[in-house]
C-alpha cells in the first residue's frame, strides 16, 4: 500500500503543473511588406501580422477559439508535427480530418500537448499558408536533456515570400499554359517574416536557437559567421549534440542548435539564409536568394556585410542520434512503395503522382468516412481512388519506400508520427533496391520531414500506434496542391469507438453543404459504390503530349477569336465618310 501511495505522489506534480492555455483568434486580412518591395494582402490574426507564436509547456491543454473573419476564403489550422494522439479530428487538413471553416464561421481546436520541442502551425487549406497564416509553436520541457547546456532561447523562422496571393498563383501554376509544371519562384527570402533582423546577444552565453522553415517552397542554407554550433533537436526529437557549421533546412523542417557567443564585444556578426536555387526551374534576373541578420554584441558597432562562402557543405542529418536511444524497429509487417512522378493530364496542366494517382479531396472528410462506414471502414475502397488511402492495422510496423523518379528534391511529411530513417540514397541512385542497401543504423535518426534526393530514394519505418487519419505528403506547397499526397487510415474500427466529432465541426460542414457520412462519394447506402466521387482529370489521349494540347488549345482559341472578329465586323453599322482637315 505504501508503494502505491508513493507512486501516486510521484504522478501528482505533472497534473498539478499542467495548465490550460487559451487563445481567442480572429483570422483576418491585413497588409504587409516584409521585403520592403511590395505591399500586399496578407492573412493575420486579430488584425496583426506576423501572427503570434504559440508557447506552452509539455502536458498543457491548448484551446484555440478560431473565427474566420476573412470574408472571402475558407480556412483551417494544422499544428505541424504534433501527433494529436486521441484527437485526430483536431489535426486540420481540409476534407481529411475536418471540413473547411467558412467565412463568418468559428471552430474550436482543443487538444493536449504531450510532446516537447519545436513545431509550427499553419493553414492546411488550398495552399493558403504562404499568404501569411503560419507561425511558431514551441513546447517547453522541464526534462529537456540539454537544459543545463544553455542560458536562453531564441526562435528563428526562415521563409519565402511571394508578391502575389496564392489563389492567383495556383491558378497560373495548375494551368495548360504551364505544361512543364514550373513552380512560381518567390520574390524574397525572410527571417522572422522580415529582413535585416538583429538578435541581441551577450558575451560568453550559450543560446538554444530554435530554427523553423515555414516556407512554401524554398529550402535554405543557414550559417552564422565565425560561430560553430551543435545540433541538439530535429522535428521535436532530442539528439546527441553534433558539431556543425552550416545547415540545410527544407520547407517544414525544424532544427535546434546550441550556439555559444564570443567573449569579445567589439564587433557584430552576420548570419545568412540562402535559398536553394536548385529548386527553381529558372532563377529570375535580379533575384536576391539571400537574407541576412546580425548577432548584435555591440549596438554601437557596425553591422558588417556577410562574407561569401566557397561552397555549401551542410551537416548530414542521417548522422544524428536520438538521445532516448530508440533502437531500430523490427522488420515491417507492411511495406508501402510510393513512386513519385510528375506528368500532365487531359486538361494540359502538370500534376504530381504517387504510383500514378494524384490526390483529390473526397466529398466526405476521410475521418468521417472512417467513422460512419461500420465494418467497411477497413476496406480502402470506401475512401476513394484519389485519396490514395492505405488502411493500417493498430501497432503494425509500417515501412514506406519513396522512389523519387523526379529530378527535384521533395521534403515528405508524415502527420501523426515520427519515422525512423533507415535508408537514404545518394542523388540519381534510382529506385530502392534492398539487396544493395546499407545496413540500417542501430539507433536511426527520427523526424517527421525527410528530404528525398532527386532521382533517388528514402526508406522510412514507424509503428502504427496512433489511431487516426494521417496524410503523407510533399511539403512543397506547389506539389501538395498538384496532388503529391497519400492518406493513412490507421485503426479505423478503434476510431469508431473513441472519436466523437464536436458539434461546431459538424456545423462547419452543414453550412457549406458538405456531407458528413458515407464513403468518399457521400454514398450512405452502398459503401462500395463510388459513383459521383471527386476524381482527377483523365489521362492525356494516346499520342498526345502536353505541349501538343497547349498548341491545340491556343490554335482553337485563335480561330474562335478570329471568327468572332469577323462576325462582329459584319454586324457593325457602316461608317459614314467624314472630311479630313489638314493643318496648314
């Protein structure tokens, strides 16, 4: 009995110190000009931008009372990297775990935060977050294994910035006029959603710098002049300290470093983020791919211009070792191979595919299908072809093999889990061949965003221990809107016993006329009948190329316009002759 009481006493402090953190947010339009070049419409919170950082302690409950005050756009919130264990309905992807929150509507996000580390939050709706709805989400941890190694914390976001709003850019990107699928190139790189920032530091101190890439597209190289540092966390996973001089951080990745300042205060030091131009089909003339900040030791000293570097040689994140010693999971129970390709469909636009399937949102949110199709919820057919659904058994070990048959780099993100990275090839290595693969590390690196090399492959492993509906997708926003996503339906029968959708979530669907039961097509009588489901455009006709379709469309348009001019000319009233007066 005494032993039981002692255990109870040990458990009490975490309950006592956990708190509820509440935010009341009105998502509104405002304007911003972070690069000093162009003032444009931007999504803010409570009339302000940049939007606020969320800061909580591990174990806290968070409640966000969100109102959509945009007036002309739907929205949602996703809390990137948080597992939402037991609260998959709070994850945020539109038509995956919830309906859109329409103009004038409200929704409450309510969940417990059980993970420490560095995260961020953003809209998960129609490529919206590059318009401004993106910010840091920091979870402090009294049990941080590195807490005795640093004095203060700094949060540093990296991002890219477009002068046009996303609806216009997406319309131009997914168009027959862009048959190659060239992604829009950002106009600027930002730090903390600004440029030329300064960070005040004191001599002889060590800072935990939490770095978050909240960009839509551009990865950034990052270095601090004349300062080495140690990597101690990636994507919410504590790692053994690893020395580094330069980082490569793709869109959606997070890295925390320990940076120790100098004892000399006679000068200040630049730190530089440089967008990875390999991602851009063409580099526009005059584009400044760099953004600079300064570590300010002395406000009276100048801010020196950054020095050029010879080459980019970033730390290899495959070498990172989690501090918890998490060993390689057993051989997988189920392996999923996803082959990445880019191709054109019959509308002439360029789309992204896993195994020849481009993602299209279902009529019914996938979570609601899982909850309302009874025993059929274990049959992937009910989720539709274009959601690319995989049903996972509870506690199975899952392997994901990504063969990137594309010359571009792709940062892939898994919702609801960390994954172990058991293999990553070099560039241009082709498809994964287990016979020639190296032996996986005994203690593999874990994270939730991994960069797949161009024309190469990565192999990931995780345990399906979190019942829910989880997307696996490229976090380059252009590739997500063009369909590079799959859906993992994890333990759907367990979800039916544990998840109840809140009334305000259902009300959001009702107001927009979105069904909340049945299969992907909204069929509640025959769950295997997908008639009327949302699907992608059909493939190109045999023998046609994307360029051929574009030429055909332009030829047809020119002919129609020419005929219209002739008809209008014939219908016009005759013009009476008039006198011509010459100036003397």
